C-alpha cells in the first residue's frame, strides 16, 4: 500500500508540474490564447440554432454574409456589395467578395450563398429560416453574384444576413460528407480551423493562414468550457486562462486591483427580459402580469448586481436604439402592484403560486437576479419558486410551448433593430416567442414590410408602448458584459458583446 501510495503521489506531482509547465509555456508564447468560456455550442451547424451565447465561437470558425460593427451598423463581409433592384424591397442583388477560401482550400462563390439560403428555405426547422422568414429563392447570376428574392418587402434583409445563424456554408464539402459528418468535422471560411473538440470541455482552434482578412496574430486558441462563474474567476486569477468572460460584477471590482490583470464591465446590445408564456393560465390575466411588472425594482437590481451599469428599461429596446420610447417609463410601485394583484383575486393572505426559471452563470448574476425578483414578487403575494434551467432545456421547452413558468432571459440583438427585438419576441408564429397573441401577426407583418424607415420605427415605438402597457413581456435591464484578462493582451470589447480572438494580440 505504501509503495502504491508513493507512486500515486509521484504521478500526481508529475502531472501537476506538467500542467504548471504547460501554463507557463502558454504564457511565454504570445501566439497562444486560452479563454474560460461559460457555454459550449449546441451544434456545429451554425445555421441550425439561435444561440447568442455561442456566437463568439461560431464567428471564430465561420464567416457571415454581412457584419454588424461596433456602431451597430451593417458593413460588408463575405458579401462586399448589395443593392435593391426595385422599390418593392423584394429583390436584393449581392456581390460576393473575391479570393475567399474555405478551410479545405476550396474557393467560395455565389453558389455557396445559394446553397446556404436554399437550406433555410427548404428546412423551416433551421434557425436561419426564423431569422429570414421571407426568403423565397436565390438565383445565381454570375460566379460572384446572386439575386435574393423575398416573398414580401423585407427592409431588414441586410441585418438578417448579419445576425444570428447567418453564416455561409461550403456547398461542395457539405454535400460530399453529408450533414451528420459536417457537424462532426465542420469547416467554414472563418479565421480559425477547429482541430480538436471535446463536448462540454474544450474547443481547440488553429489559425487559418489563408483567411481572407489575413491570418490572425494569435495562432492557437483554446475555449475552455467552464460553466461555473467562480471557476472562471479562479482560472484567470491563477493564470490558467488568459481571458475569462461573464464573471460576476463584484469580482470585476476586485480583479481591477490585481496588478497582473485588467477587468471591465460594459453595456451591450442585449436586454434582460422576463419571457411570459401566454399558454400558462395564470398569465392570461392582465392584472397578474401588471402586478409582476410593477413589483420589480429595476434600479435596485442594477445597483445590487451591476454597479449601476445595467440600465433599467421599460420597453423591449436598449436605450437610444430605434425602438426605444424615451418619454415612456414603467415605474416601480409596490403598492400599485399589490392593488393590481388584488384585482385578480390574490394577495399576501391568498397568494398566487408561480415558477420563475433562470440559468445560473450563463450571464452575469443571472440566478441572483432571478432570486431577487422572486423575493419582490413574494412580497406582494406572488409566491415564486426559482428553478435553475440550462439554455438548451429552455430552448427545448420554449420551442415546443411547454414552459411552466416565467423565464429570465438575455435576448441578443447585435443589430439594435426593433424588428429583431420586439418583432421576434412577440411574433406568435415564431418558435422562440412565448407570448402568443394572434392579433400581433398582421401588425408585425405590416411593420416588417414597411420600407419607409421613419414609419417603420414609429410603428415599432407604438407597439413597444402597447406591449409594455399590456405586460406581454417584461423588460428589466439592458445587458452588461464582463471580462478579465492578463495585462499585455490587447482585447477590444464591442457593443455587440462578441469575444473575437481573431482581433486580439499580445503586446510586444
């Protein structure tokens, strides 16, 4: 036993020393980068899922037709130029960028764009179909040109081609290996190649030297999947990771004092909302929804969990974005909330029982915020049980209209456009909407086909006010992102919230 024990201790010491040497080596070689990241991707088909948390990983391996920059403006990407062919807003001519290669060395063309969009037209389960639901057909008119036809006027087509799930797939490779094999061994036109993948644990990428924007400065990137926020803090503090993201705000304040690290909190184009499932009987009562809305002290949440950086919102839009209604506010009023609840027949003496679902460590302080909201509701007579849920499970339940309670969710919108906020959150026909108000279909169709931008924005502002007055979905705060990283690393942060290792470099 003693010999076995000594050998075991020796092996453990060797492993630990090897691991420490590995960390030291990674630190000494500025061509490598390790990122402690909270989630894995659910699929390696980036067009299949609407998964905001995984977009940074997808953007490392794949590339999009268009791109939303830090000012939330659409700019060229794999599509270098575009124009409407008529005033109807149904025919969009696009020209592809020259000299773009996929990671197997094959050349990208308009046929790859057509193949990708045709899949979305033919397979309505794909998330890309939900992002561009009016897609009708794609005609290739030259090796580098295509005309995209929509079934109705689509003023936000360019934003859809730059948003979630809009990535161009390699037609020849996909058809050669088949969908199942593609998901196992994906290739894209992005800056990094996937070279090793351990689900739920580690994603290893190597620079694609023939990337059309030039090979990235950092040659090897490892995303370590670390769901626990405290473990992500420990990883960057100990040097096991070079970057840790989505850490608690209170830890940012502490890590800012570490001479070896930089840390920051910054707002970005997402909103924390409470998704209300209209098919749960209790939530069909407007007085219950209004009581829930009035009982939330949003400023208190921001102060307690986000150092007042996360701005309270009253409508389904970020501050200053096109759908914002600056002169409209839903104020916290505990007494009025109790009065609304009484109209529905409930009180502290006769409480309503509900469930509040929340992720834990998917975005900063998510579960803590959920528990605080639950306490606020309980104080007026809505006894709230908080249940932890994964994003994957939430999407499964949401997409099948089987949610049992309210869901605290971070809604991504890198474009800032109201059609991707309100237009998607409240569209009863979309699988990721939870409030199924049938009358909204025609209203949204009219707005989404309005080519006059001023009228479109004004219409969405009016709808946002109506949605808040009816409490169909409860806006809470504009989201914040948090990050900590080693000094000596140049890490730009973006209003879109993306983590883009292809844009990073070690300072000399």
